[in-house]
C-alpha cells in the first residue's frame, strides 16, 4: 500500500493514494512503451530501453539500463529470444524480485500471442536469432489488442487502487483501436498478394495481416548479414520473378537493399517499423497509418 501524507484541517493524515507513486514501466521496445502510455496514462512512468534506430536483438546491457530496470514495477518486451542477448543480464544485475520471470511484473508479449515461423528447430548456434519463432509481433493490430487486454490486468494487479482508471483507459483505447482496425482493413485489400522482399524477417506479422507475399529475404538466416553470394542469387530470382518492393527497418543497414534495388529497379523502402521510426509515427495509430500509406504508395506494384 502506498501512502500520501496530506495536511487536512490542521492534521497530517495518511491516505492511500497512488497519485505520487506511478507504476514504473521498463519497456524493452518503443511499441510497448507507446501501449503502456495508452493504457497507463498519467498513472505510469514509462522508460523505453531502445529507440527505433536500434536493433532490439543487439543492445548493450549498459549501467543506465540496469539503473532503470532496478526500480521498475513492470518489464514489458517481445520475448521469444528478441532480447535474449541483453535482458537476462539486466534482470540478473538488477536484483529486483518484482520483475523476475514468472511474476506479474515480467510480461513478454510473445507468450500470449500466436507466433509465426515457429519451426521447433532451434538453431541459434548456427546464427539464427529467431529460434523460438518470429519475435517481431507488434505489426499486426490484433496482436496489439491482445497485449492491451493483458497489460491492463497487469497494471490492475500492480496498482489495484487505480483499477477503475486503468480499465477506463483500456476501454477507451480498445474503442479507438477497433475503429482504426476497421478503417485499416477497409484500406488494405489492394495490398493482398503483393510480392515483397525484406532485409530481415521484421515484418512477418504485417505480411500475414495484409496478405503480402514474401518471396525473398536479404539475410540468408535471421541475424546473418547478407552475403555477396546470397545477393547475387536473389538477383537471379528477382529478375525472373519481380517483387513490388524491398523493405527494411530504420535499423537495418541499407547497403543490400539499395544494391538490389539498383540492379532490379524494384524500389527499396524503409518502413518506420515502430513508434519513432520516422517523424510521422509518434504513437501506435500513426505508426500503422503511415506504414499503410507508405506501402500503398509503392510504385510498379506487381
Ligand atoms: Zn529478428
């Protein structure tokens, strides 16, 4: 129970009040920070561990992150090995029992979502950074809904005094998100079955939602940089079977997609990928709005 000391009618009284003690959220990626702010409003304080220009597979477990996670009430991330190179180190060094795996304060969103590309053949030893299935789960609006539904329960468990507040915020977000999903679903029919090439398997959930057809990946395996041999191989494939666009995130190197674009004439496109991925994407709504706008603006759609 948290208390606020109030001076009332000449007496100091202890009142249960969470106003001054917000739920401290450590969001591993910007998309989860944005969702935590949507549901938590001014009763949460959100720290975002990574930016849209950082590859969440490869983050240094630096002291500033340890300091933040040590005082957190809730850690939210994607899981499925996305943060395996850094989050366990932070958790170990933080020594914070509220956020250890298995507790309310540890929420890896992939644990409640149907994962794509889950082959069961874990071969991280060979460089595959998706041994548990694809962890880039946020670019399907239905996944955002499912995570929002769970996140509000976590907030209520952590700070029951603000239950009504969190539930109202969640209901309001869900109404707005459902309306946006209906609008997006009406817009996206023209993208169905369009062929795309991607740098890394970062857009699998977007592809699945929109019905895009991925015909090639610049990385020979998730996490292995494109090799000259692999790019030359893709060139022969794409000359015979052209794609509409070559996609990359803000944190993927552009060299491979720019080279392949120059050789094939297929446009290369950087999608924002997450909140903050470009100046248009300041929240989850504008992230999806702008992503669809960019995809629909693709030229020479095959
Ligand atoms: Zn990945």
